[in-house]
C-alpha cells in the first residue's frame, strides 16, 4: 500500500474537512505528519485534536521536514503562489486550496489591471511548473462531488452538448475580518464562493469538449456585482454575517463559450438558510441537477435548538430548530474524499488530475474577467 506523509499549512475549518477526507481515502496509507499555523498554539491544538505527529511555528520549519511528501495549503489565497513555489523548491508535491491566486490590493483599484496582474502571475507560475518534477494539484472539491462526476459520466456516454450550465454557492456570509477585505481575499463573494461552481462548470464543459473532439474556450463574460446588504439598517441585518469593507456580497456572471453556449454562476454572502451548493446542466435531451447542499438524504425536525448545541447538522445554518437538511458524509458528498484519491492515484501512476493547474488558470481568468466586466458595466472579452 502506497504511503504518503502530509504537512498542513493552515488549521481552519477547511483543514478539518481535509483531515476527515484523508482518513477515508481507500487504498493508500496516509500519515498526517505535521501542521503549522499563524500561532504555534493553534497548530499544537490542531495537531493534538487530529493526531498529527508535529506542530510547527513557521512554514520554513514545516518545509524543511524531510519526512513530508505532500504540502497541503489550506490558507487564505494571498499566500498561495508564494507557498507553492517555496514548497516545490524544497522537493514537495503540493495540494492547494482554491482560489489559486488573486489580486491583493484595494478593491477600488482598476479591475482590468487586476485581470492583467492575475493572468501575468498565472503565466509566471505556469513557466515555473514546467521546470519542476513536483506535482501541483488544485483542490477544487466541487469537481469531485459524486453528483458532478455522475453528470460527467452521463455526458461522456451520450456525447451531447451542454446548452446551459448553472452553478450557485451562497450563504449568510463570513464573520472573519479577512473576508471583508480585498487585500486578503482578492475579492468578495464571487471569488470566495463563486470560484467553486465556476470550476465545476468549466470542468464539465471541457469534459464535453474532450468527448466530442472539440476545442471550446470562454470567449466573454458579463457580470454584475454589488454590496446589497449595505441597503439595510443595522437593526435590519438579521442573520447576515458579512460586513464587506471593499468587496461585494453578491455577484452573477454570464459566460459565453466559443461554441455559443452559456453558463451562469451565482454567489452571495447575504442568503440565509445554510450553504447552497448546486450545479445544473441542460442538454437537448436531458436536465441534470446536482444539489450538493442542501440535499434531502436526511431531514430532521426538532423544536428545541438548544438540545442540539453539540450536534453538527450542516454548515452556516442560523438555527437548528424546525426542519433541517442534515449533511451526511459531508467530506465525501462535497468531493473531498474523491479529490484526494485522484491526487494520490496521479502521484502513483503519473496520470493528470481531474482538477489541476489548467482548470485553476481558466477559473482565475474568468473570475477576474468578471470583475472587470462588473466594474465597466460592459461585456469583457477574454484574449
């Protein structure tokens, strides 16, 4: 059985999901070896909770550990590209959370300049990767959600064309200070939430193109975005958590492909009721709806929310009272188990990942083309 030793950079919510997913990957021996975080105490607490052997205070200490095969980057995107390069220069393979990169200045800066800056960095990273034997894997779990993979299987079997694709990720927002600032996240709801369904739609369109022997690209986008919750008085905010400083809390992007078909991506930081993760696909003979969350695999009703304080039902739900969509096997249904299994198979066999640098590149290009479109009020044409 192939053994991989993992080092984590980051110890937040997503890191916890990664831990649970690693424990369920079949056919591989996964050693959760070491973790580092902004504060050593955080790293130590995470290591003790999840059974890591070591906790480090700095990234350099982690990267210098000779026992680590793979670095799993689970941090804010501002640090991603730098950490990828540093890890690979130390001979480590890298799994990087999404989004891959971004523009980390002010949200008031020129959006076309943002687009050019992000694409230029991607091109530099592409050139760097071409010189390395180490592998980079883009941890877009949406791609590996069982329902998304089933859509891919069906479209590969039928050879049909997607006429319209739709994706959504929305919830009531993040209370984390960094989520409010462009300088930390590279944008608001579009990049933080919209990147997930966007990658899934791009992935499905490329699966269609491969099956049909066609070359399909994104030719243009038109986007609108706004800070909608700013229209509320303080006493009207209710359950909305997000408090943007210079980012959006809502965005909708319409994508035109080179074959004249369409995709629509919606994202919001002001939608209550728990996380909405969905992908829809429409062909001349079929309709496909992937309700990643919420789904009705299990529903429960309880009148006393306080009795369920220690019970996890689903992410970001405002109350546990009443009817609830209970998220079962979250790390599998959201695609985390499948993505790590694919990455390990790639390292063992040399195959290309379902979610790799090419998908990350296209995702980031479309995201920042969308910001440029929203800023100008016009359709943005990709080069």
